[in-house]
């Protein structure tokens, strides 16, 4: 048993020797008894009470004998995925001990980043758990960092390490923790406006400011942003220093009575004063480019959008998938650009303030002109933005796009009815209308720019006249006069720059609204969390039910059925697809799901594969049951090689070790062509070349070869026999049977060391379902309250009893599970 059939909690044997199975069962069942018994019976008493119900031979076996034979305890997490909420402050993981419990065991743990990062969303945690004699389960607490801002659903890992006096489970040695935040994007400050639907014009600005705050905090951009603003400030101070240097050059060097040598040395110094800071600012600008605040903000937003996309339910994903790429690419880029423009807008306004302050300090008489330029230009900008409406290009552009799209969609009709000449005559009219709108928009921009630039020119002209009189009268020196004129001109230029940045931010509001709408859509994560809690409760209850039969069933979790209780699924529009579905099937069976189109066969398979979450009832499966949903249409990654495509379900295995088994499975499926490709040169391993030479039937079998190679515990086929010959159908059915009986195809290890394998497929006819062990017939039930809807009702036909394998079946049982409807 130690060398051949060591029983792991997740990769356990189904049929070891009777004595060995009962010995391992004793440790497993005692754990569940200790977990559920109020008085916490000792491990020895729990084992003795269980052994008392077994055979006389088993009664002589003691716990010491089991430990002496090498049955070390197994450490694992209670489940594969744990969920945590930021508002709870911590997430609790449970580590369990399987097997003997009268010894001290220790195991180390340490958190590891995935999409969540330590110090940002959770506290880095490492330590050691010690299980004293009699202890079966211990909590592991990890603190979360709640910053009270929106966070996408993120994950981190917690692996178990360095076992002492125990072994690690083959599968559940690492837990994945999903962190959820119930805050709206970007925060709950404007929850009323965000829940009201599309953002209105007035609310958009406030929400955008909140988005900028969220970006600074969640992406940790505060230090980088301050550094960028400091670099901009240095550039503004350099300009003011040049203005002061020019003033000194005119007043002291040119207009003074210094000797020529002193004037020359002063000129050299002023030249160096221009050159050295300029070189320093050049390197500072390069460092600013490397910081790339806009790129960091864009990358952070895209990550959140992508995490959100993968968390959508089936219906939400189908609804948002066509526009998701555009949202993640273009709209996220525009939103991040608006964030960076807002930083530059603050810097530009600060530059205007510095210029006005410098003007007031050096020439108080010219400060009124600078203030006048600023106020008048702001007034013109406000009037232009609120009362001068720019001609819209959207309608004409949309008309032309629709015209071209109709021509593309109706190409066959256009050719058949000779409509090309008439369409050729109509299209120039659309382009002419579009050109007229473009000309009007360009003229509008020129007029608006003229009004803005006219103000600083008029103010500067007035100051030149007034300043010349002061210079001639001797009340104003020439250097101050020239410096003041330059500052007035620069104030006008900076106001124009600030206005242009504001307009650019305003035009980014539309993609920003789309991003906000995308981020605040409902997802599947909360339903997954509830399903995980139900699954945990189910496992504890099922363990108590099956531990009584341990002497015959060897392993509690292999004995647990795949079951559903009042399973239902409703779409977002309220239409019902599944309702009142109840079933319970033992592992290791082949199940056929029959029924007419639209009865929810595929949806039931997706729920079993954990790709969809039911809206009613619950699906109950033993852990850590791995599932794989196989589409009826073959899908491949065209950018990857042939070997990579066939081994995507075997990420934890060496590709070269998988090659012999892969060739054997391909040979079983009659795919000798693919084997030749695998044996050929590396250049011939591209999937594109294989797709060109294989027929549709061969491509389908190639997809099935990938599924059999992955060897999941639960394999779900969507219409596997469609468009296949009778011979190929028989071949595939034979392989399905071998997969269940041998617990995997072409496996080198002993079958008793692996979990049972279950196959569920949707059959298109009763003939396809004849070879299955169990048949689920889905039937449509109409009308509830006068409203038609589709409800899947389950009719189960068991062809072999649960107590005997199909090969020795002697009886048949059939019954119906009625729907509550």
C-alpha cells in the first residue's frame, strides 16, 4: 500500500485492498466525527467507535499499527478558493488534517502575490501552524487593507510549505483567495448619481475628480505625480530666471558705467546661467518620460477593466464582449489621458499664478494688465464653451458609415440587381455633406482661437504704449519694461494652454462615462461566493452520511455523488431557463442529457462545469473535483504551436513527459496525421498548418484528444457526436467508457491511485444516449401565471444500480423528479 496505493485526499484510490481501504478510511471519518461532535471525542475514541462497526479482523487493528505502516497525516486546505471582503478586515482560511490525529504536526505557510499585491490590498503573512494531538482543523487569518476606495476583484495565493510530521495534499496544498469590494467605481461618494444610470453632464465632472483621486491612491501614483509636478515647476522657474537675467542684462550690463571687462565677465556668467539649467531640465524631462504617469494610470485602469471582464456572468459577458476590447483599449487610454491632462492643467494654472506673482513683485503697475488678460480670457472661454456650440460631426459621419455598412452587407443584392451605378451616384452626396460640416467646424475653431488670442494682444499693445511713456519719463527702467511685456504675453499663452487642456479633458468625458458604466456592471463573484459557502456546508453533511459505509466505499469524497437541489437559472430579463432540477449521480458514471432544443441542456452542462452560477438552488460536488467543458466546435489558439494547444490543460506537467501519452491518445482517435506533425521538425509544429489539412471531423477529434489528455475528474461534452460518422461515434463512445473505467486514458500509474472519472454529455437523439449509464431527459413546461417560459424538468433513468458496476447489472430503476412548477 505504501509503495503502490498511497491514498491522498485529492488523488485517492478507489479500489485498494479492503484492509488498506478501511485503515485509511478510519483516519478520514474520524476527522469528520471530530469536526461535528460537540464533546470533541479524542482521535483514539473516534477511531475505536468506527472500528467497532467493522469486521472482527478490522477490530484488532489499532491506530498505532496504521501509523507504523507509514500512513502519515495529510495537510490541506478545506477548499480550493476562499473569499474575503475588504470591509470585514480579514479573511479566514481553514487548514485541515486528514488521517491519524494523535501526533503533533506542523506546516508552514506564506502569502504570494497574484493580481493582488502585499502591502496594498493585504498584509504579507507568513508563519507556522501546529496541530496538537486531537486537532483536525485550524484557522489561518490574513489581514486585509481597506482603503475605502474601489478595487477590482483581485486574488492572491497561500501555499502550504515544509510539512513536519505530515504530508501535503497533492491538489489542495495551495489556496486561492478572492478579494471583493462592494464599493462603486470610483467610490461611493456619488452612489446616487452612479446608480441612476448614465452620468449627467453636471455629475460627470464630480465623478471624474473622484476618479482622479482613485487613480492616485489605488495605483500608488502620488509620489510620481508630485515628482512630475516638481519637474514642471522647475521649468516654469527657469523661464522666470531667464526673464530676471534679461532684465539684469539690460539694466546693469548694457546701461551701466562698468568697464568692458566686467561687462564681458557678467555676460559669460549670464550665458552659463542659461545653459547649465537648460541641460539639467533636459535630463529632468527624460526622467519625467520614464516615470510615465499617464502610462501607469492607463495600465492600472486596463488591469481593472480586464479583471472586471473576466468576472462577468455569462449574459453580462455576452452583452459586453463586443465592446470590451474597445473599452479596454481606446476608452481606457482616453480616460487615463484625461487624468494626466488634469495634472498638466493644475501645473499650467500654477504657472499663471507664478507669472502674475512675479509681475506684481517686479512691476506693480503692469500687474493690472496681467490680471486683465487672465480674467478676460477666462470669460471668453466660459462663453465659448457654454453658448457657442460647435457643429456636430456625429450625425453626418454616422450616416456615411451606415451607408457603407449597408453596401458591404448587401453586396450580393447589389451585384445581382446591378445597383452599383446608382450607389456610386449617391455616395458623393454623403461625402459632400460631411465635408461641409468639417469646414464649418474648422472655421469655428479659427474664430474661437482668434477671440482668445486677441485679448493678450490688445492688453500687450496697451501696456507697450503705457510702458513707453513711463520709460521716457524715467519712472520705469528698460529692463523691467521688457520683462513685464514678456510676462504679460506668457500669461496669455499659458491661459490658452490651460483652456486647450480643459477642452481635451471635456472631450474625454464620453469614453470616461463608458468606463464607469463598464466597471459598475454586476458580476458573478458574489454568486460564486454563496455557492462556495453552500458547497462547504454540503461537504460536511455528506461526510457524515457516508462515513458509516466506509468499509465498503473506501473514500468519503469518492463516494459523494454529484447532486443538485432545486436547481434553477433565470436570465437577466426574467425569462426562466431551468427550474426545479434535482438529481444525484454517483461518480464514475456516463450521463446523457437528452431533450429538445431550448430545454436548457447546454446551460445545465455549463453549471456543472462551474462556468455559470445558478440563480436558484445549488449544485453540490465533492472537492477538489476538476471539471472541463468541451465545446462542440473545436477552438484553438492560432498563435501557439500544436503541442501547446494540445497541452493547455496540463500546465503543471513537463511537455516532453506528456508526448508519449499524447501520441497514444491521438492514435486511439485515428489522428495519425497529427502524430506525424509532432514527430516532424519544429517549424511544422504550428497549429495553422494542421488546421488547413484536417477535416472538420478530425478537428473535432483533435479537440477531444486535448480533453482526454487533460484527464479531468468531470468531463462535460456539448453535443459530442454531431457531424461524426457512425464509426467515429462508436470509437468516441468506447474511449469515454475507457476514460471512466480506467480513470483516465493511457495513464501509466495504477487506476486505484486516481479519483473516479465522470462523463456528462448532451445527446441529440435517444440512440446516442443508449450507451450511457444514466439519462437525464429535459422537458419543457409552459405557462406560469399566463406568461410562457421554458423550464427544464428532469427525468432520470438509471440503467444500473449504484451498488454494482454496469458489467454485472441485474436490475434497472427508473423514476421522475417532478418540477415544482
